[in-house]
C-alpha cells in the first residue's frame, strides 16, 4: 500500500476515533418565532443561509450566533422550502407554489431577482441541488403524471426542462406518488447524473437508468422517502417514514449502492420519522426529523438517538466541518462535540 494511502487511512481512523470519544450535543442558537425553516445551506464554518415560511431568509457570517433576518419584499407569504448559497453574498431560494418561483441575490439579500416562475396549475417545487457553482437541478410534483425536472448551467440565472440530461429520464409518476418538500434533499445532482427518491402511496428511487422499489413505509400521502444522500463513490442512504406517525421506527431508512443492486435496511433503524440525512465524514452520518436527531458511526448500518429535539433539516459546511440544523418555531442550532 502506498505511503500516502496509509497516511490517509490513519487520518480517517484518527478522526473517527476522536468523534466516538466525544459527546455530541445540540446547541440552540435561535428560536422562539412562528417561522418554520426547511431550507439550509452552509458555505463554510462561518457563513450559512436559512429559508422558510413568511418569505423569511436568514444569513449569518459568524457561525450562526448573529443572524440577519430578511423578509423578501413582495413575497411575504411565500414559503421558501430550499436554499442554495455560494458565498456570503450569493444565494438562490426556492418558493414552492402559487406560483412556484426561484429568486437570486448577489448582494447579501438586499435585493432579489426572479430567475424562474411557473403558474401552471398543480406546480409545486420540492427540492433543489447544485453539483458545483454553476450546475444545479430542481424537482417538483407531477403535472399530468409527469414529474417536473429542470436544470441550470449558469448558477440559476436560467432554467430549462428541455435538456438531454432530463429527457433521458423516465419521469412518469404512479398514482399517489410525489415528493416531500420537507428539507429540499430528496434530489442529488451528480455531474451528468440526477438521482431522486419519491414518496406517498409509492416510494421509488430513480437512479441513472434504473427505477427501484424502496422498502420504506408507503401507501399513504404521509409516507415514503424524504431525504437522499450519496457519497463520492455513489453509494447512498435514504430516510423518511411516516410524518403523521413520527414515532414508528420501521420503514424509515434504506441503504443502496451505486449500481442499485444492493438495497438493504439498517441493522438498527433511526428513531422515528426522519426528514433529512447527510454525511459528516465517510462513515459518520446525522439524520433529523420531528422525532429527534440520530447519528450513525458505521455508514448508516446502525443508529443512535442523541436528541429528542425536532428539526426539519441538517447541513454540513461545504468547506469546513460545522454542522447546523433548522426547524419549526424559528429554530436554528449547531451540533457540538464535547469531551
């Protein structure tokens, strides 16, 4: 084995051992309002953006201790369920419906431009994901039995549904099948590949040219996949469950490999319904939902509950190690490791 590979393995082992030796806690940074936050984007350990109900956007440049709150003019009743931030000045927010809109700021939220709008009856956007600073995708509930899918190649300035990356997908929805705009994370844009997971009366994974049935709770409007995450090798994890019965600990998580041939459930499931999951390291994951916050130290095979606190979304710094959470009642929090 090459020396650099041995060194990398030792570093990974050391980081994992250090994490296991510490006690994770959830520190509440902001709370106490009637706002509900489901959009969260963490640029680095200091810069983060959050979005949610009442046309609200929050921006912090000091790790969440102070937040500049913005109500986007003209969109005071809009629910911004997802946000993608690129630096302390530039961010894109997704408004779900009536009409569905995407807005962009390049001056720290002082002004916003509408870069996408669609008033089609039934249009409802659910999630947005960027592969890099320019290339992104947005997905929405089916219209006339076809899921809505659009991409951008210019950092959200323009969006199109007529691109070979999209037209190669089978976007036909089954009856009662849709998405959940619970955390903006049931969509993954991976270069030339777009992967997404559905919920409702049927829950499926759309992976490259494959459509795979998922062993998750399904059959009603409140069941199925809510969040999808993939590692650098294309292996992934999906969480969800039944948000109307959020204490159920079965059918709320599934692991899959990049070929879609090895779909399996964890040995120990997360505790209850989960609306979001992310990787913190190659083997460490965190998932959150109205049922609380859970950690996995073994790639999602087993989970332990670390908090009963309810959150909708969790994200790690794109450049850094900080992990933040957001949810109902205006909550913004940070995961802290203490010895």
